[in-house]
């Protein structure tokens, strides 16, 4: 019999990067901050390479963080006109009404469990055990309907249709024009990227 033992190392890292953007509506250059965290793992078979496993875990976490920061996007409207850029609008749609899908899937799972229990326990009985069949059929329709409703609402949502004042208020919290950012960096004694 072969016994395989190992030690698993996990490294977690956090980082942030300033993302430059050119507004597709008014042409303003602005920046916003993307923050991410990532993890990586390394394995030491038979505890023979613990330092190497810890190093590999850290390297994997750093690679994952670099990728997450490079691909990272946040919904940060233009500070001049409030326009939400195309990639940001996709993210806003993806985040919108997630609870509706989750609720739909939960209802669908509960429906399946109750339906199974109804079928098992109702065998040979005149009355339904847990739910009447009409109630069960209503539950069967609600879960998929909620998922479909979210899909329709998300597809038709355009973050740029919200009031410009709301978008400008969000932009004031999350983004700076390139000039404001460079001035801020100079005042702090650093170098703008």
C-alpha cells in the first residue's frame, strides 16, 4: 500500500491599480481605482519542499492578482459627462438584480424536492401529502419565471438611462480626470502612471 502525504500552502494577496479611460461620449481622459484580491496554492509532497511550496503559492497568487488587476473593471462613470463606458455597462448589467436569479433557482430546487416528496408519499393516498398539485404546478412556474424575468430586465437595462446627476455623483466618488489625478500625485510627491 502506498501512502501519499503532502502539505498544501495557500497565499493570499491584495492589490490595486489605477485604470486610465477615455470617455466614449465626450473624450475626457480620466482614471479610477480597481482593487482585487487573489490566492494561489503550492504543494509539498511528503513535506520535502515546504519552502518551495510556499514560494510557488505566493508566485501563483501574484500571477492571479496581476491578471485580475489587468482584466478588472468597475462601474466608474466619466467625471465630466457621467457617461458609463461600454465595458462598465456590461458589468453593471451583470451585477443587476442577481438576487432575482438566486431566488428563482432556490424556488426551483425547493420545487424539485417537494415534488419528489409529494410523489413518494402520495403513492396510494387520496390527498396530497405536502402540497396540492395546483400549488406544486404554480411553484414549478415561479422559479424559471424569476430567472427569465431577471434575464429580460438585465438585457434591457442601460446604465446611461439613469439620471445624469446620479451618474455624476457616482463619478465624483470613484473617478478623477487625468489632470486632477496628476495634480494629486504631484502634491503627494509621487509620479503618475
